[in-house]
């Protein structure tokens, strides 16, 4: 399951990187300001949702963010534990 989990994490990371670019494009070039803002706002949930789906439904475990706590330092430790 490690490879599948890595794929789900990578999908979330690509969404996190791609959605702000799409949002800026919509706001700057298509003059769709609200749609661009909503698209950029979805980048944070899109970062975590695929990874959490992989954890809960495929691996049947919990993400590290719940193990390390929900404080800023806990989040940092959870995000950097793989490095």
C-alpha cells in the first residue's frame, strides 16, 4: 500500500500546486474573479483530501496529522516526519 499511498499524496500535492495557477489565470485573464478565488481556496482541501482518502479507505489507518496533533508545531512535525 505504500506505492498507492504515495500516488494519492502526490495527487493532492499536484492539486495544491495547480489550483492556484488555474485560479490566477481565471481571475487575471478570464475576468472571473469569484471563480478564480474559489478555485484557489480549494487548493488547501485538495492537498489533504486525496491523502486522507488513501489513509482511511485503502490503508485503514489514520494520517500523521491526527497523531501529531493539530497545532502548528504538530502539523510541521507530521509533515516533515517522512524526510
